[in-house]
């Protein structure tokens, strides 16, 4: 995603670093608070009967914050699997943020706050969750 065009007034405001939505890098306009390069991948597989695996990947490029800084991009990887032992018991495990990404996630401003923000630490550290589902009655 790239800025296709802007009015002269919007460009002037961006050059003066007073725009909440646009940033200037040399002569190029960029979005603020949103990475221009975002790739998402979601894969769900059932390699054998009763066993499912899923992976979700989010990669985003560096981005320009409303506070006037450049934030580095990030790569988030989540992975999960489930196995149906029988019709009444299912085991599930999932891992979140497996690469322990900690770069700031894009945001424009703090809710209710008068200021703009350089981003938010929107990612939890690596966590793994497991669960067992037991069906007691039909």
C-alpha cells in the first residue's frame, strides 16, 4: 500500500511534520500509523484424520509514527494444533508470538488522550496454551 496522491495542502502539512495521517521522507509521501507493507498468511492443514494444524503469520514493514519517528517492522507467528482422541475428548495446544516480537504495533493516538503515540506494545510475550475438551453427554 502506498500513498497515490495528496493535495498540495496535505503535502505542505506533511513536510512541516504537522500531519496526523501523512509523513514525508524526502519527496515521498507515506502513511502514518500504518505500515505500507503488510503480508498475512493463514494455513490450516489436516495431515491425518482427527488432527489439525494451523499457522498464522503477520509481517509488517517499518512505518512512520504520528509522533514523527520511524518504527521498525515486525513478524508475528502463531501456531496451533488439535487432536480428537475420540468423539468425546479433544486436545488443543497453541503458541502465540513464537518469535517473541516486541516492536511497536501501529496506532494513531491513545484513546481519550490529547497526544499522538509512537505505537503500542501490542504483542504479548511468547505464550503457549493447552486445553482438553471433554463432552460429558450427547
